[in-house]
C-alpha cells in the first residue's frame, strides 16, 4: 500500500492543474462583497480562505515519537505554575532546531519541493505531541514523580496518548479520547488556531513556529481555553448553589455571570448558529456511558436553560453550546480532573488539521498573506460618511 506521502504526491499534480484552470477561467469573478461591519467585526464571514483535509497514520507517528533530549530538558525545567499551553508552545517552538524545511530552504531548495519537507516536519511534530503533553502532565500534576511510559509502536496514536498520561488501562476512556481527537482536529480555516498557523506559515516560517502561533491563539479563553473555563465555571456554580440544582437556582447563576460582565463559557460561536454538532457527538457519548454523572446532569440542565437566558440577554448571535461546553465533564468523569491541561488535549488534535493545511499551502504554492488595512478616517471617506 502507498504511504500517506505517496498518496498525497500522486494527487497533487491534478489538484495544481485544477486550481490553475479555475483561476485562468474564473480568476476575475467576484466571490464576495465586504461590508464595513465585517471590516470592524473580525473579518467574520468574509470568503477568503481555501482549506482541505488529509488522514492520519498512527504507525508512522509512533515511529517518529521520540523527543530530542533538549526538549525533554526544556519541559522539565518549566516551573509547574507556567500554564501547560505555554509549555506546549515552548516545546513545539524548540522542535524547530530539527526542522527539515528550514534546512532545505537554507540550501536553496526549489519551491516546488517545499511541501515534502513540511510534510516530514508536520508528521514529526504530530508524532511527538503526545509524549510532550504527557511529560508536561506528569511534571505539573504529578510533581514529576512519574514520567510518560514509552510509546507502543504497534498501538494507535490515541491509545499511546492515553497510556502515556497514565490512563491506558481504561478502554472506555481511550474510546472517548478517540472521539475527542477526531472531533477537535479541524473545523475549517477561519478559526483562530487554524488561521494563525496558516498566516504565520505563509511567511515560510517553519511548521514548528507556525503551529506554536496557532497554539498561542488556542490558549485564549474565547477559543480553546474555553474548555478549561467551562469546567471551572460549572464547578464554581455547583460550589455556590450547593445541592439546590433547581432551574431557578441555575438561571439566577447564569444571570449573575452575565451581569458581572463575563461570558458564559462554552456558549456562543463566531460562525455556528445552532448547537455545535461536536457538542452533540459528546452528548451522545455521555448519554450512552455516563448518564447519571452529576456534572453531566448539570451540563444537560444548562443546555435546557442557557439558550433562553442568552436569548433574553440579547447579545450573542448564537445562544447554543459549542464543543467546549461538554468536553470537560467527560474528561473529569474518567479521572482527568486537571482543567489546566484540557486545552493541551485540544491542541494535540488541532495540530493534525492545521498542519495538514500547511502542507497543502506549500504544495499549492499559496502566497504570503497580506490583507490591506486603512484608518477609520480612510474608511469614513471610503463609505462616504460624514
Ligand atoms: N456569553 C455572554 N455573551 C456572549 C456570549 C456568551 N457565551 N457569546 C457572545 N456573547 C456576546 C459577545 O461578547 C458580544 O458582546 P459585545 O457586543 O459586548 O462585544 C456579543 O455577544 C456578540 O458576539 P457574537 O457576534 O455572537 O460572537 P463573537 O463572534 O464575537 O464571539 C465567541 C464568539 C465564541 C468568542 C463568543 O460566543 C464567546 O465569547 N463565547 C464564550 C467563550 C467560548 O465558549 N469560546 C469557545 C469557542 C469554541 N472554541 O473552541 O474555540
Ligand atoms: C474551533 O473549533 O476552532 C472553534 O469552534 C472556534 C471557531 O470555529 O471559531
């Protein structure tokens, strides 16, 4: 059977031709109109990115999973109160020392071959993420008393991740994590982690530095850190209202969060205008495996109450839950209770989606990204306002 790289290489020429022809025939067609609201509104909805998909290969990743000694040392030297996402970003940045693409570029490699090196780098990074993450986990939450066990080369990527974290004997949790890793991997190109990785990669910066930029974006509470925020907030809610989990007590708590100028973590979305299908996939898992978990029951009660409260609040365009409203309760059910670690798990999965795109970006020769900016005075003139 062909390797992933051979499969990609075989498909590439036809895709390059397809895009060439598309641009030749339709290159001057207008594909979108942009309003001033979109310019000031975080470029929301502007059609301006191209995004595609590839599959993973666990065996290949297992073979590439060893960490260089200096990365182990770097992670081990991080203070335990440095957030695990910052540690992950540092470790990925440090992997650039062995970047095949940067070395090939320095040698003056033909730009048509860039993707081959970016492919190797991307596979190497993804392969090492579970070991890096597990090392951070043991250092921060087990006071470094334990180290991740070795990767089992005949086992799948997610089994090894779970096993290295110390939960490998729990098949149901491993199955949950297979779902988790699948759900978080990609989500089109406009979200912050994907877009940041793509943007930085467009400068021909290495896959390591590009992904670290994506991780830095993912670490924000409005993006991937929302999974940590969501579970912390649920726990605070429970501690505050005690055993009275009545609709009224919960609704009052939701209003107290909103009235103190905070968002309801795990609710709302920049693009979706319905319950996130990834939330529903996790809910289906919970209904099957942990229907009586008290925190899952609370999440279900919120699902019933929060959309109405957010609608009355009248601000968010989407009052329904997103992926981050659910993932934490599943992790805590199986004993992974360290909420500060949750976004690292999101990052491991997201790396697959965004690095796949960086490979495609280089294979298709996408240019440096550079939108135009204007001052408000210039925009005022542009739209003819007084
Ligand atoms: N709770 C309270 N207010 C909200 C919420 C929420 N969950 N969601 C949006 N709003 C507010 C938002 O802050 C904004 O207020 P203002 O006009 O004062 O700035 C207003 O509603 C309009 O926002 P939208 O256009 O609906 O959403 P936007 O695209 O700006 O932001 C999120 C999208 C996801 C950042 C926002 O819904 C949010 O902050 N949600 C909570 C954090 C969260 O769950 N993030 C995770 C997203 C998924 N992920 O994995 O990345
Ligand atoms: C994501 O998975 O990246 C989030 O849903 C945020 C987004 O799409 O903007």
